[in-house]
C-alpha cells in the first residue's frame, strides 16, 4: 500500500473510488436517482480540476490502483469560529475499509494542512453514516447538526471538529 500526493493523472482512479464508494455507502440515505446519475467521467473532470487548482489530495494505491483518497484545506463555510481547516472528503473502496487506511490517508493531509498554517479542522458527515464513529475514534467532537437539501431530500449532517489539529488521534 502506497500513500502519496495525488497528481492530475490520478483523477480517473479518484473518480472511480468516489462513485463506487458513494453507491455502497450512501444507498438508502441519498436519493437513488442522485446516485444513478453519478458518472466516472464527470467526477474525473472535477477531480482533475481540483488537483490542478492545488487542493490538497492524497491517494492510497494498491499495486498501482487508487483504492482510497482524502482531501482538505481551508474551512469553506466560515460558520465555525475557531476552526480554520476542513477535511472535505475521505473515501475508501469497501474492500479496503477497516484496515487502517483512513488514518494513513488523514496523517499526511493533516501535516500538509499544518504546513499551511491551519491549526484546527472540521468534517461534515451525514448523520446516518456510520463513518461518524471513525471521526469520534480520531478524537473529533460533534460541534453542530445542520439540515441540507440533497437531491430533493432533506438530510441531517453532523459537523465534527478538532479544535487542535495536533490532537487528531492518528
């Protein structure tokens, strides 16, 4: 298993992980028609642009195949005083989950964020998504619950945070 910073050439692999993971993780939480319209090609274009624009993205690869990724940067909403960083996304193919890969992906991301002067971090996760337990194990505390409209359905999203990014339990 290799963890490294993503390049634009990783966009196709990242897109595949994102689409496949959404379809296994969010089935029953997110409207089926939203999941059905997710395509590799659209996500590949999106990730290529994200990487080229300089967003921090790390990939996990197994034998040259991207099997997981994480990305983050400055907190986007400006709603959470005391939090300047955000874990935007972390997705790992189902067959690679629960093997410590999440921690391995978050570790270099946190270091990169600290290098940019960020000192704290939030992450948003659907209330019904069991991955919120992963963030709790890493020491995050729930700071808010918000309602979001997702594909025409109102969902609850939990906001977790680390006031001190050095306290992420990696």
